[in-house]
């Protein structure tokens, strides 16, 4: 009588330490139980849900520092950028309250064309740059 419980204990100790197969069986059975119609609607729902979620994450994914780095990279080669790209980067900077500061002076305020060897004059401590595209004259005080 005393020996048999010990044997049972040993037996149970051997069986218990693997709970993973059980979980697998559960998921498989639940998958089988769901009808085809339900499954397809579920798939469609999850597809759109995931897409929406991804869109939200992608929009908010860029942190302020990442955007700052992007802007820095953009203005290193600003001369070869189109006005559309300049507008886009300006909007991006504005969305995170990042001031472009000196970088602001590298493109025309009116038509957003990047300055390429513009007409530059200095008079009475005021620097004036004429846009070759729209002839708008930007003026900045020199410090
Ligand atoms: Zn211009």
C-alpha cells in the first residue's frame, strides 16, 4: 500500500513538465470549429484592421529626432530638390514644431525653389538675395 503512491507520484512528475503540446491542440481545434464564412470575414476584418493600425503607427512612428535628422540630410543637398520636396519637408518640420533657422534661407520664400547661385547683394548690413525663378527679393539682416 505504501509503495503504490510513490510510483504514481513519479509517474505524474514525468508527465507534467510539457504544457506546450496542449496549447497547440487547443488552437488547432478552435481553428477547425470556426466555419468557413466566419473565418473569411474574420480574415477581411483583420486585414483592414492591421492596415489601419500600420498606417497609424507609420504616421506617428517618426520621432522628433528622426525628423530632425531627415531635415538635416535633406538640406545637405537642397540645391537638387524640387519645390514640392521643399514644401513637404517644410510641412514635416512644422508638424513637429522644428524651426529651420538658417536652412530657411537656402530656398525662396515665395516659390520654394532652392537657391542656385542667386544674385546676392549686401547693403547697409542687409543681405538681399534675388530668386532666379520668380524674381522675389529675400532680405535678411546681417548680425
Ligand atoms: Zn522664387
